[in-house]
C-alpha cells in the first residue's frame, strides 16, 4: 500500500487506529481452543469486528513463533485473510528484524514476497546495510525503531552523543537520509509524547507508528495533538491488549469492536 | 549447555568453530532439491561431516523464514537432530530478536522452550527489559549484539557518547551488569579485530561470538590472538558460507568437512 492510499483510508474512516494482534492462546476465549486454528479464528473475528474503525493491523511475530509451526501457519492465514477480504487495510509485521545485507534480504523475502505484508518493523542497531534490504519494494515500507515506549527505551536511545543529539535523534537523522517518507516510517512510543514535538521538528512528514496507548499508559489525545505531521496526518496509533482482550467471554469480538470504536471517536476529534 | 560444558568441549576438540547454517535453496547442491526437505538434508549432511571440528552450530533464522512454513519445519528438524544426535554441541538461534518484556518472553518461549536452542542472538536497542526475558533460564544464553562486522556497524555502534564511550562500549557496560558471564555472551565482528584488545579490557571473561571470518574478510589468527578471554578461552568463531558452500557438487559435505578441519587446525595453534 502506498502513502496516498494509506492517507485516503485514514481520511475516509477518520481513524489512525492500528490493532495489534498479540494473540495469546492463554488469553483468548476458551471456546475457541476447540477449533482447528484458535489463533486464526480469534484474529479473523477481531478483524471482522474492528475493521470499520481501524486502518491497520499489526501481528506481533513473537506470539506466533511461540507456538512453533502451528503459530507460523496461523500467521500465514491471518495475513492471507487480511489481504483477500480487506485489501484496503495496511498490514505491519511487527518483527523488529535487523541483520547484515545478505540476511536482511531473506527477511524482506519472508515478509514482503512470501507473506505479502505491507511493512515490517526493523531495528537500527546494525546500521544502513541492515535497513536497505527492506527498501526499494514498491508500496512496501520499513518501519524503523526510533524511540520505544518501554522502560528500557531510555537505556540507549536517550544516550547523549558527543554531537549533542540523543541516539534516537541520530537514528532519525541518518535513516531519514536513506529513504523517503514514501517507504520509511518510525516507531515512536506514546509514553514519550513529550518527545513528539521535538521529533516533529526533525521529521515533519514521515509517518509515525505509535504504540504504548492503553495497556502501556499513553494518551490518544496527546499523540493526536502533538504527533501529527505537517501534512497528511502521518500517524498510526497502535492498541493491542486494550482492544483484543476487551472481553474474555463469547462477546470478545463485539467488545473489541466497541473499544476500537471508542478509540476511533477519540481520534476523529483531531482529524 | 552451561559454561563449564562448553569450555570442556572446546578443550577436547581444540576448536572454537561455530558453523553458520545460512542454508539457501539457491546455493545447495541440485540433487538435494528432489528430497522431501532439502534444507534439513543439507544441514544434516553438513553437521555429520563437520561436527568433529566444530563446537557450535548457528542456524540463521532469516534463511528459514524466507521459505515460510516449510522453512520453519526445516529449522525444527535441524535443532531436533542436533539435540538428539549431538547433545554436546552448542546451538545458537541467530535471530537478533529484541522487543518489550511481554513480547520478549514469547521469543524466549519460542527459542528456549519450544525449539530448545542453547542460545539466541539479541539486539540491545530497546534496552534492559528487552534482554531480561532471555535471562534466568538454566544453561541458556543471551548473545547480545555489541560490535557487528558489517559496514553499517559503524553507523551507530561507533558513535561517540557524551560520556566518551562509544555506543557499543556503553552496551557492553550496561548489559554486562544485568547478567553474569554464565548466561550472557557478545557478538563482536572479526572485521573489527583491532577492537578486540579494547573489548577484552572491558569484559575479560565473557564469551565472544565472532562472525565475519571467511566471506566477510576477518582472520582466524587475529581473533585467536586478540580475542581470547583472560581465562577459559571465551571465544566462538563463526564461519558460514566459507564452510557450508565449500563445494556445490555431490561432494559438498566432504568439502565442508575439509574447510572445517582447516579452520580447526588454525584454531588449535592457539589453544
């Protein structure tokens, strides 16, 4: 999906909501465990119930890998379902990959060619040749970790460099020179919304993927106010557990739909 | 595998060789493509032919993920084969994972519990709570990226901090305070062997996993001379393409065995 298509969908739905599919067999409703593929059945029901309010879906790879072969199969079925039934939705493989060039190419092959995700999250520690393998695919995106929402985000990302930048600012400065805003986005944690103003001075137009709303404590209003780009919105706000585990009962999908709707309504005020 | 067992095996074989299983369908001998699981058949033959000269094996996850479900199955079969037939060999999931705590736990579940690898490579950018999920498993290891062998390794890892450390030194300083040398190792690229002396001043005892020998240009002699710890060797030197693709013909396994033997003999001089 290209930038224009993503922006058009955001404007149409008045939503920047990304639903994180951190699907965990120990937390999904018990009646689904009797089905052949509980993870896929859960994801399918969540997507069906929330897609009017969301513009993107983000399976978190760890939850699928934790279930081995069966988990990888659930992941394949989930992205196939999204692409077949909801081709207007933006898909994110939250995989945080990053390795040398010949290895990075294989990750790009896995997530862009084979699974056909629109985008993948990537870690910048190994530098330019670890990110370039994800560039140059038409309508595909690399989403680079800049400033993350977890407590450990401060350990290295906020280290001051001799150049007076923080490390995450250096990551923004360098990586944004490697690719345009048409194929690169950044992960910026919502629990750091005081940083959004600074980040928007540095990269006014790139899309930001903002996790950390809900279970991790960030506020949608703060992010909508300070995180939008100088044009075309430029935001995706992720909620995972707050939406998908809104209820543990048979009404889980309806409850997820209601939560997604609430978030969409908070977003619409600013759109 | 714990530290004492790894050291004992190194001393017995007079080798610190790790064979990287970057198994690529486009490079393995053509006759294997007719088998039910070419990647596993290739790995099995390589392991059988090289295990007298090697102490560790390192499947590179990207190459398995690039083949989808079939690739994940080949990975499962490879680690099962290693654990069943060669329980004295150290296994490394070269996955370079790193995410927030609840996600990191799932990656640890995937690689330590389900696949039963001895260790996994992890990226430090997201800080302490992204690495801690891999700690506290008896006889399991987190192998943290410190200074990598690719050209982009310099982009961020060599940035000077206001504190006068380079970023990779800050990573060593902080992460080495989170866990002992019994459960943490570091990735240090062989193409940066001039840095080994500095690194050994900072962390004299931790094991280093040194890739970049062979195809990437590093020298075994340099690493053996400057990379050993103050006690108990503390080194694993990886070669991937140089060993496993020594021949593209029917003799591929023998050729890999010969290359592994050559490397082992270079290592034995220093052990």
